[in-house]
C-alpha cells in the first residue's frame, strides 16, 4: 500500500526483493529505486544492511519528502499510535 502511494507511476517493483537472498544486493536495489523516485539522500547499501538506525530513518524520511502526497491509511487490526515527546524529557 505504501509503495503504491510513494510510487504511483510504478517505477519500482518489489518482486526482486522476494527472490534475492543477498541482503547487500537487495539494499542496492532499494537505493537505486529510491533515486528513481526522487530521493536525493545518499546512503550506501552497507548502511542499510548494517542497520544504522539513524541513517535508515533519514533515508525513509527522504522518500516521504520526495512523495509529499502520502496519506495515512488505517488498516483493520492496525492501531495508529501517536508519540508525544515532551520538551525537556
């Protein structure tokens, strides 16, 4: 659902992600398609595979910034939780 909102022109496909076993190659595919979708964030596949949480979150944010029309769609059985961070906490 999210990919169809980020990529309404269907520039990226996820079929390779289901068949490719090499995580680095999968990450390379994700990086290449992010560029096609308009993300200007530079991230190496090794950072994705290594699980660098801050870089991965920034990369995800860049995808959302490249697709400003993404809408939150609540699915049945999925609770949407809003986190409130108090100043000084």
